[in-house]
């Protein structure tokens, strides 16, 4: 079977929906920590819900990726560029999975549940100490960079 010239519509749709959600989360996250406005609590809940949506969407993207054929990278790319493209893709997927999980761990370290559109909330399944340790380790990793 020959390589497709472009990604299928399902992959494009999930890609742009992920990008839109991540940009919304970014601007919402920056605005909610810079303000003590009355809408801050609502912004935090919306930020959490978008984080859950991003995590679910990324999981769907990865499942979709297993079943579709993707276009090949241009043959004019050098080996270094080819490696950089693949490595960047892996890093972005890892971040899209790790950051919502880190947010969930941070909420649990504070003893607070993470909620999704007020439909359900999720607490850590383990002791608070484990959540606090994981949160501290992940935060320290980001701070030291």
C-alpha cells in the first residue's frame, strides 16, 4: 500500500482540537493565577475540565494513530532533521499526557479533588503522602530547568 499524501480528516480534527484546547488552557491558566477576581474559582474548574479533555483526546489520538497510515517525512530531510522531527513529536505527546496528570497530582497534594465539568471528581487512589511526593518531584523538575 502506498503512503498517503496527507493525514486523514480524523487525525487533522483531533490535532486542531487538541491545539485549541491547549491554547485555551494556557491563557486560562495564566489569567487565573494573575487575578483574585470573583471568577477565579470558575476558571480553575474550567481549567481542570479542559485538562481532562486534553488527556482523553490525546489518548484517542494515540489510538487513532495505531490504525491510520501517516504520510512519510520529506526525503530531503537529513538524518538529524528526521530524528529531531520524531523526537519533537514524542516529547509533545509525553507533555500532553504528563501535564494533565501533574495537575491532577498537584490538586491531590493539596487534598482537593480534580473535577470534570462538575460531573465527577477524582481523588488520588493512594495515600496523600505519595501524591505529595510525586507532586514535589514533578514541580522540582520543572523549576530546575
